[in-house]
C-alpha cells in the first residue's frame, strides 16, 4: 500500500490535492487554499500522529477518536471535516469522532460549511470528567487535545480524567505551537505524576497564526503521554510548578516591556568584546547575560558593547543546568536570575498593560486570526 498522504506529501498544496482526488472530497479543489488548510488542520494533525505513531489504527475498520476540550477550530462545521481522516491516511476506514468540551460551539461554521462532507461528529458540550462518568468508560483508540495549555489549565490532571483514559488503554495526545511549549506542558504533566512518551512529532500541516514577530503555529508539535500514572494520593510537585510559573511571569514581563524576543533564555552564547576577544556567556533575558567565569551580569548597550549590571554568587553559577540538561531547565534558571537580579535594570514601565492583560489580549487576537482563516 502506498504511504499515507500525510507522510507522502511535503506541503499543504500537495496534501489538499491528494485528498481532493479521493471520492467525496473533490469540493476541496474549489475552496480557497487558506480555507482548505483551516478546515483540514485538525484532522491532518490527528492523521499525522496516527500515521507516524499508531499505524495499526489506520487499518482498523472504524478508528475511534475523542477530541478533548473542543471549541471552534477543532470543531468547525460540527466536525464534519473529520470525515477526511481516512483520505488523509490513505485508508478505506471510516472514523468515529466524538468532540467534547465545556466551551464547545457547534454553531462555529466556516465559509465552506455547505460543502463539508460526511456526517457531523458526535458533539457533547460537557466537562471531560462528566463525560467520562456518563459514558461509563467509553472505548476510544485515541484521545487528542489541541493546545490544552496545561500550565494554566490543570483540572484534567487533577480530576482523574487523564488517569481514566490512560489506564483504559487509550493513547492520549496533545498539540503545542512549538517544541518548547510541548516541553512546558510535558513538565506540568510530569509534575502531576504523568509521563511523556518520546520526542514530539513535528506536524508539517499546521495553521500559521504568526503574531507580532512571534511564531504561532496551530498544531505544529504533537506529543503523547506515556503509560505512567500518578500513584494514589500523589500530590503535584509544587517546586517544579513554581519554577514554571516563574518562567511564565518573566517571559510575559519581557513581552510586555520589551516586545522583541531575543536569544532563548538560558542559552549559551559567544560574544565578542570591544578588544576582539571572544567570551562564552549565558543569555539570561532580553540581551542581558551572565559570565560564568566571573559571575558578572552584563547588559548589551545600544552601541553593541557590554556593561556590568550585577553580580551572581558562586551558588547561582553552580546551579546553571549545563550540557545534557533540558533547555527548559536552563530557561527556568534564567527566570530565577532575572527575577532576583535583573528586574531593576529595566527602565520604569510606561506600559499600563499588565502581563496578565497582555496574555488575555494575545489569546483574543489568536482566536480572531483563526476565525478569519475560516472566512468568518
């Protein structure tokens, strides 16, 4: 059998053409490419995961998929575009898709809604725990959540919903905008006693929602939970969660006060001094650096020089997560250093928008940009 279209095709144009060539999907050839990408984004992401990590599911007569926390982008046109899953996989199966979400909007339609194939997915407006209790442990092959933001929304991790799914043999998968966000969500899951299964799958069929020089790619990084479960009565690791919260606060401070992203927080970098010497530094945040050899904190001047702006202790330097450690751990180290030593190096804020308000505005903007992709 030929490879699945999601494996064979190298870009959206090729994938849409491949699906449009299948019986029942010729309508895609007459839809604006941006709209076709939008309506296929969720099923294409699921198909990419299945083709790469669960090929056995594609061969089943009726793969059963649960979409958790469904709202709009992942529930457009009552989920009728999920009928394209077999075409995306190059399979003759018929997928059974259930959408469940407390904010599920069955009225969210696209400009191509009248052309949408298949039957509506099963749509249930409910919290996941309530749905699973009512269903009595309904069987699914795969449960998917698009951009759950586990750092902010931790209810699923603590109410037993994920434990019930994983212990029932259901593969649990989530998406993130990039690998670093997937790592952050995985960090939260691990803090609650769950585990990540391998490296994320990078999905080439994402929706581009780039905003203000920031890459925002809906459905880009796909990652799975392992079979590991929290032990009975296990409390979340508060120290790990506090470290991630600190990183989030420092990152939002930079977005609010600086705007332009610099090198990754905690990344090792090489800089050149005015004398031409090369020095190995650690980027903290916003073109502020730590010199691990001396403990000096340095700030990049508008002229391109480096000026001292503080000093780290030996303990601060010794705590840096070096080679072999996660990039996320280095970013958390950088957040601690910024909070403790560098906030005073920023000019007094003239921005009345708080980081929390900035985050809410960003979410609203992204939802608006996504809605426009659907012709709304």
